[in-house]
């Protein structure tokens, strides 16, 4: 098996896993269903992944790599003030609900179903995502536009929690066929959070 | 079986389920383990609950009833401004991490493992909890202390997300034996969120 073919097969399994997990739920989904959806033999999955939890974690890492790269490029390109870049980050997070619904559901629902993921996995990609938010906050604290007395770590976790819950609500609403106004939600959320961070 | 004995047995099963879910995780835990921990026969559980998902949902409702009652009593008793009551709510939420760790872990980790709970259950108790937060926000918008232009529904979801993520972080840190400063975290979080809500 050539290296290229192997990379391609691994990617196909990950893409299939995202669809199957979103459709069936992580716990109900079986590895054999992922294999079928990817068009590979059951045993092939175990050439790339140890077990279902490992598949979930690798899928998460793969998608986070993509999201983090996109976010970093976008923020670098736009320039602007810390507040403007923060607003952009909020929008890019929430827009997943309508533009990448399977992925949004994976992040907000399926991921939490793995005890292993929540409690044991160190989660470096999640830390990386948090550190992008943290970078914006600390830059703003440094240039005097954000309040310096707030503990950046607490602020960043709270911001992530707010983004995540808003994404969950929008994603489930979108799945149920309800009208979702991502731009309005992102604007309100950015206003709310920036109001708490901005120096008077 | 007298009614009193029956209520007692149901409660014993719920208490045991909380311990077993926290220890083993919702998906790994078996109904027979809950039965053993409660000191009842396996079949007895099915007199009160349809299945494991139903047990999880009823456990959630039981504990939320308790938390909502405590919160309402506490807020009614303290009086004070909307901002002060909001600060109290934040503190009461986060203090679960150290004072009711099993319950905090149940809310932030195990509950998410039920596909049924997240996607199908209407969750009236969660709505009730949100409506307490919403009541404080709308009262503040009414008396001019909070910004009237923010959509209360978005704000409330975001606040809940921030509280929930902070509770998860504190609970896991406490479980791992790390020092947890609940008062500091609550104060920072209340400052952050109030800053975003307060009228200028």
C-alpha cells in the first residue's frame, strides 16, 4: 500500500466516522458501520485506529487542525483591533452550525459521550484553540483596550463555554429546520462578552 | 408496598445511580450495578424506571428540583440588586464543584453521554433553571441597570454556557486533587458577565 493511498484511506475513514457518529450517536454507532460507510473492511479500521475512542479522538484532532489553521489564517489576514478580531472569532465559531452541521454536532454532542475523551485525554488541540482566544485577550490587556485585572484563564474558559453552548443551541435549532440567524447571535454574543472584557 | 416505602426505594435508587454514574460513567455503568449499590433486586429498578436513559433523566429532574428550590429560596431571602443576585447565582453554581462533586460531574459530564437526553428530551427543568437567570436579566433590563438592547435569550444561553464550562473545569480540577478557589473564580466570572450586561 503506497503512502498516498494510506493517507487517503485514513481520511476516508475519518470522513465516514463523522457522518456515522452524527447520524447514530457515538455510543450507538459501531465500528463496522463506519467501515461500511468508508467502503473498507472492518479490520482495516484497526490498521489506523486502536478502537472507537481512538477514532473519535483522531477525528477530533483532524478537524481541529483544520479549524485552527482556518482561524489563524483568517485572523492574520484581517488585521484590525483585538475587539474586531474577537468578533470575527465568535462569528467563525457559530457559523459552523449552518455551514458544517455534522462537525458542529460532533463537537457539541458526540464528543462529550466519550468518558475517555473528557476525563483522560489531555486534549492539546482544545488547548491550542483556547490559546488563540487567550492570545487576543492578552494582547488587548497589553495594549490597554481590555481590563487587565481579569484572570485570562478564567475569562477564556468562560468565553469558550459561552461559544460552545451558543453553537449547540444553533446547531440543534438548524437540525430541526428552524430559522437560524447566525450573524445576529454572533453580534449579540460578541457585544456581551466584549462588554465584560473591555476596559472602561 | 406502602407509598412511603416506595418513595424511599425510588430515592435510594436515584442516590445509588448518581454514585455509580459518577464512578463508572453513564455508558459503562450497568443497571444491575445501580441495583446492587441501592440494595434492591435488578427487576425492582424497572418498577420505577423504564430503562437506563429514563433513570438518567429522572435523576436529573430530581436533582434539578433540589437545586432550583435552593436557588429560589436563597435569592428570595437575600434581596439586593439584580447584580448582587446574579453574583450569588454564579457562586451557588460553581460551589457545586467542591460541595457536591458527584452531582457536578453528573451535570457536566455524564448527562451529555445520553443522546436521548441531549437530542430528544424537552428538558423542562433545564428551561426552569434558565428562566431563573432570565428573570434576573429581564428585571435588570426593566429597572435600567442592565442593557435593554441585548436579546435576553442569547444572553441567558451564553451565561449558562460560561457557568457550565467553569463548573466542569473546577470539578475536574477538584477531582484531580488540585487546589480550587471557587470564590475567586465566581467573582471573576460574575465581573466578566456583569460587565457585558450592565448598562453604561
